[in-house]
């Protein structure tokens, strides 16, 4: 098959949607398919163009198995709603000519559009027509629902965009998303003449991300004593996560000297968080950078518990992708999620985590303390987590199912 993947999230990015894009591209290439990518110069989660790309306006990375075409966005560490809207619009404008032109020349069998942003809809639809291709729309985040939940857009504009989204979804041959809750929301958007909505869950490479005996790498890297109880947040530090609550939690638990908090990552909110931590002068909080992919499993195994955080207003518009790797590594976790959301349902039904109310710092502190004091409980959560990953989130099984779906579409 010849496949074109279009996404604002570069496959070179270390975390988030870009990481899954990269793994999908490599998996299909390894199976003998030709996969091109139309994307952006990598910037997430640092909100600055990666080293080696900072002087490029447009870059083509060629290989026999497929090329990566990257456009430049107006990226800035001063992230705001207006800035993000501008980036989405620029991506839509820069792909609206390039994607159809590529599709016309290459005659792709499948065009895969990864959302957000919805500004790339027209590019993909024009590409489908130009190349006579099948169009697969994969929804990682429900962008408009998130904008509504977080009150980022005025209601009239939101209503207009929702009508546009509904029209574009009807043009797809396949629509997928990452959770049942998100699938239900998408089904309410489309008519009987539109494609059915299927699940394409985020995955983990369960052969690589797995429990290992050596738990020392992370503590050695940051020079923690061996008996430290290490509570780790790793990922984006942005609007949806509400990582700032960790400082309040750390303050509540500062008398428990063995409990230490390590925040790994970057994002729009990191500068403010560092300033607040300096002001509080907490002895049990440290910061670091995201680890490279090659060290991800050792990082996960080096933590005693992992945290998955989101604000109340984030609702059910997205499902934190890193949670699947936490499950695969068999790491006990504490997550903040509102009752009825996909994340809440997954964790409670499978007994993989302690779930606490979003933005409730007291409950979050109590959950950390409970896991600190109950070793056997941690072991049960770890066992349940690994079991769920093996049963439901193995990369090969999920992507092989997608490959078979493509074959049926083409036949």
C-alpha cells in the first residue's frame, strides 16, 4: 500500500500524538508499505523547533520507505489560545495545496488525517479527490469539545466550526478514535450516510515497555537515595494537565522525607511552575527533561508511582496517551479524572490505579500517601496494569487490525 499520513504532530516528537504517529509510520514501513508524512518541524512539548531543524522553513527527509515533508509553524514558548489558533490555521493553509498535489502525483491508496487540528480537514478532502484515495480520519483529541469545556472560543464560532466538522467527517471512508466515550461523541456528530466510527486505541510496545528487575536508573540519574519513594509526573506541562497542583500536594507531604516528587517535561506552563516552586522553596520537588525513547522503559520502572493529571474542565475530550505505557510497564499510578470519563472508567473497571477527583489536592496527597504505606496494594495495581496492557493495548495486534481494515477498504 501507499499511505500518506497528515498531522500537525511530527513523528520525530518524543511524546504525545507525534510519538504515536512515528510508531505507526515505522510499523507500516516495516510491513513493506510505502508511507509518506506531511507534518510540521518538530516542536512539542518544548514549544520551540528542535535542534537541527531550527533554520528550516520547509524540510524533506527522504528514504526508500517514504518521505517526511515538514512545514514550519509560528511556534513560541508564549503559548496562548490565539497563538494555538494561529498555528492551526497556518498548518491548514500550508497543507491545503501541498497535500492534494502530493496525492495527485503519488496516487496514495490511503490518506490518514490525524486530528486535531480541524483546519487540515479541507487539505485531506481535496487530497482524497485529487488522488482518488480512501480517507481515514483518526481523532486523538476532540478539539472542539475541549475548546468548549475550557471556554476557549465564543459560542457562535464554536457552533459554526461544529457544523464544518460534521460536514467534513461525512467525507471520510473511515473514522476512528481512541476511546469508547470519544467514539460515542463522534457518532452524535454524523448522519446515517457517514462512515461508522471505530476504535483505534493508543498502544504500547509490550515487548519493550515492560516490568524489569533493575529499578535504579532514574534514582541514580537524579542522585536520589535508594530508599526514596519516587513520585513521577512525565509529560506536557500545559493547560489541560494542571500540573501546578503538584506543588500543593508536595507541600502537604513535605514532612514525609522519603517521598519525593520528580516532574519531567516541558510545556507552556513550566516557567510559571518553576517560579512558583522557587517561591515555595519546597525540598521534595525536582524538575527534569523528558527522557529519550531509548530510556522510557527504565524511566517508568524507576518510579514508584506515576501520576496522570488533568483538569476538571478537560472532560472527556481526550485520553492521556502516556497512560498506556504506564500500564505496559506495570507501574502503580494515581490519576485525576471525573466520574464517567473514559479514563475514569478504564482505571476503575480494571483496578489499575487510584482515581481521585480532578483538581482535588487533598485527595491526591492522600492517594500518594496510601500507596507509600501499602506495598501489597501497589503490587496489585502493578499486576492489573500489566495484564490490561497485554490483553488490550499491544501495538502489533492494534496495528495489524488497522492494516486488515485498510485491505478491506481497498478491496
